[in-house]
C-alpha cells in the first residue's frame, strides 16, 4: 500500500539515509518539519506511539546525516522512539501500515530491515547490545561507530546500569545518547531523574562549560590536543555545579552536554565532533516529548499513544474517551484497590513505570505515601514487594504480563520460595494487539504454573476480578491475578465483592457430548460459541475454571467423566499452560478423552487487531466452532 498522505517537498525526495546526507542545512530543517507533519497525519488515523516519535525528529535526522547506518550500528531504546528512523530508512511508503496486521512493526525489528540493528520492544537493553556490537567490531578490526539512543526513563532500568558499569571498563567505540525529555510514559521518577535535572538546570555550569569549550576552539580536534586538561576541568565543573561527582564520568564514561535536542545544526556539529573521540561516551540531549503538536507537548502521557485524533488541533476522537460505559479491566483494578486500601491500611501499591497504564494512579491520588512507582525496574518492584510483605504489609504489585518475564527470578526466589504474601497483578495478559510480539502477555500462565506456592487465577469479568482481589488479601501466600487489556464485559461490576474458595471453578452451562474447559476471558468466548452452536444442533457444556493453580481437580474429573470430547480454551501459549494442565490431569488419572487445546500456538505472534490475531491463532468464535464441529463429526 502506498501513502496518500502529504509528505512535503523535502521528505518526498528522501527515501534513504543517503538522501539525507545530500541536503543543505535549510533543507534539513524543512525535512524535520515535513516528517513531523507526516507522522502526525498518519498516526491521527492509524494510532501509534505519537509523542515519543515527535520528540526525536531532529535527533534522528542528525544521526542519519552524520553516521553511516547500517554500517554503523544504531539501537533505539525504547523502540517506540524509532518511527522517524523507519520513515528515513526505505519504509516511508509502508509507514501508513505501521502496527497493522502484516504491516510494519511498531518497534525496531532485525528481520524487517537491515537498518534495524537490534529489536527493542522492552526497555533498558540498548547499551548492552550496542556495547557488544562495538566490542565485536573491534575484535574483527572494523572501525565502525555504535550509537545507543536511550530515554531517560529507560536509563532507570537495572540492565542499563549493569551495561554502563561494564562499558566504563572498555575502550569500545560506543556513543550513548541520553534522550532526556523528563518523561517515559508517566513522569520520570527516582534519584537519577533528580540528578539529571540538577545538571540540566545548572545555568552556571552550562555557561562556564560553554565558555571553556569556545576558548579551546569549540571543536573536538582542538580539544584532543589538550584532552586531559579539558577532561579534568569539565569533571571539576560538573562536580562543583551539580553538587556531586558526575555519575557517568565516575564510571569512566566521558560525558558531554546537556545540549538542545531540537536544534539540528547543533546536533550535527556535536555528533561530528564526538565521532572523533574514541572510547565510551555519553551525550545528554534535552528534548520535548510531543514536540510540534501542542496537545501532545502539554499532555505527553495522554499522547504517548493517543488513538485517533484531529491532526490539526490534536483533539482526541470521541470514541477514545475514557468515559466509556463499560470500564477497562485496569480501571476496575485501580478503583477496587483504592476501595480496599481505604478499609485496610496495610495495603500498598507498587508498579514499575506503569502508573497510569495499570490505573494505579488512582491509588496514588488518594494514598500517595502508600503508592510506589519505581521506574522501569521490574526486578526491583517484585523484590521490593517481597520486602514489604516481610514487614506485614499487603503489597499489590502491578506489572504488565510481558514485562513480568523480566522479574521471573524474583518471583521464584524472593517471593514464592519464601511463601510471602505478595499479590502480583498481571495487566495486559494474553493477546494485546498492535504492539506485537514484544508485548503480548502470552507466556505468564505457562511460565508461572511450574512455580511452587503460587496461586494463579484469571477472572472472566470485572466482578471476578474484584472477588479475586479480595480473596488475595485474605490468602496467606503469593497470589497471581492475570487479566486482559481493554474493556470488560459487564456494567454491573460494583457489586460487593466476596471471598471465593481457593481452587474452585464452576460449571456455567450444561451440555451433551462435548465440553469447553475455559480459563479467564476465554470463558466469554466459550459461552458465545455454545450459544451460537445451538442453531447447528450442538449442545456444548462450558466450565469456567477460574484457577490455573491449584487446578480444580473435582471439576476436571466431572468434565472428563461426562464428556468424551473436550476443548480447552486459554489466552496464552498452549505449551505448558491451562490446556497442558488438563491433559496432565487426564493422563495421571487414566482418562482417554479426546482433548484439543485452543490457545496461542508455539510461535511469536506479530502485530494486528485482537480479532485478526485471534483468528490467526484459531481462538476466535468461528475457528472454535469449526474445531467443535470437526471433533463431533470425527
């Protein structure tokens, strides 16, 4: 599909980085304007990550003007900053299909383009990957450049600190560009953000540093002649005016900046200078998330991924309103958490940088002293929760399902092994849609089922979610609640919650010779399929198991005894998940029923709408009906 969107006179002539290098200073400035307009127009109709993309336009253009990508390695962290990069790297026409089924990925992807040096859907990985590339090229006697662009939010991740610690011991040709816009999705948090603020707001430091820079010629060639002197003076200035030793230079990583990140000429001059300096170095740039669209600049959290909007005014489309009648699962979680916290002062909330996304901002607004956004630090979030539990508090730790994988060891060693009362809420479980393979919550059921001491539940609706949250509070031990992204299924969710029996599911519809054993939101699909199959003369029973662990063995025995044909339904990988648990139970108890598992197959699922991806996986209603009919006929 070719773009019908206006590209602007300069952008229309740019199809690859080679074309960027041919432009004059004036044309580069116009190119930045053209790109902003193009991205705004495309994303206004085809929703994606808007504000992050607008904030790195000049930086991206400057990088491709100065460096030779892909001979030089460029790694983006997090990858939703890479839209401009995609537009400039032979994907301009295909950009209109970004995040669509069979379209461009919303993140860098090595299999998609030679210009994507590394896939980055999760945060804080760029420095490690880029450092390895720099060391590898040095071992192979290649004199290439290696650039990692990392947001200030991603820099809070433990992996970034580990990589910095290693980089400082090497002579690798590594340039780390710290894109400091004061925000990741929500406002940035932590001591590092405060430190960066001290540096960027120290007018005295920046004024004196610039004077010394200019006195020495204002370019790297002259500085190299007096390199040691400048380095010592610069270090002293940073220490003096930031109040403490420079963090990066203390790790033996040369620090430059901060500089304005929206001045294309300044960026190009600085990057050209830094090309001549060997070893690990960091360039600190200041940018504005949402630059070029007033609404996005004023509301970067809302416009991180705003959905459909007016490209001229930035006004969100009415169907994007958060005041929809049926609430989202995450909003029910947030409101219920506040409700319970008002009654129980031991309840606290923890999240790794997803305060708004998981609706824990509701808790923060009422109980700021009992709510902890720890930044992009999933491992810390889980072990912090374990520590709180040791002191008798009741932590609700909310992590996106796909991000939970980053803290698997903490769940096993720090929580489950010690049987601590930590409530882990996994938002965005199952297929999540257009964010693609890096963000689907596909693996949590299979990954966690094998861990001792865990109780694992999956609500089929918002009432179930509230019941399970209340049950978790009164349960002694680690408790995992996983629920899907987006809207729920009922208006009447404010019912008084009740404690449910651990490991107890229910049969919600009787049937004749086939039964659907479902977990979580797939129970709703099972009910719909059962209703529609009636017109075909098929009467299918439906069981809502609610608990993956402990499995309701009595309910499983009832189903296997009563129905020769069984389908299991789950919104997770079928290898090792709920269906596997049913098959293991059948094998262990000598049942020989015909059992077919429905769920996410053994493959990474790319981006697309939920209905498209469910069809791809054979999880949509029509596919399930065909599976049932085939089983009955055979």
